[in-house]
C-alpha cells in the first residue's frame, strides 16, 4: 500500500471515519474511495487535495513525516491566511514584526519574574 493510502487510513482512524464517511464528506461515491484502496495505487493530487480539504489539513500536514499534527485555532488560521496573501517582502516584514513583538513580550516577562523574585 502506498504512503498516501496509509496516511489516509491513519487520518480516518484519528477522526473515527470509515471509508464511507470519507466519501460522504468528499461528496463522492463510496465506490470511488473503495476503488482507491482496492487498486492500491497512489491517489491523484486532486484527490489528495480534496481529502485534505474535508479533513481540514494542508497538503504539507498530509505529507508531514515528523508525526506531529498541528491543530490551529481560528485566530491562527486567520493569521496564516493573511500571511499567505502577502508577497515575499511582506512576509519578511511580517515575520520580523512578530519576532520583535515576541522579543518585547519575552523581555517584559523576564523583568516581571525578576521583580517577583525580589
């Protein structure tokens, strides 16, 4: 069985979905999903993309090999959507701005911890 089919099985198990449930979510015939597994061939990119869409994950998460599945809050999804619409320069500026905010907050926390220790 291909990596893709094994990954689809894994994602279905995590969600408690049967192949039938996956087919319903994808708005396709259950036979189409059954055929994927009977043929044991690699699913097409459009099929994988649709599976990712109904499972609420990205293609990168689908192909992630580190075993970590990230669940994003709605706010995190919104920030990533905004980030995705920026050009290269805008992305660099946004990253630098967020690093600056993070550094500032980290310094404020360290200062508060030092004052608390006194």
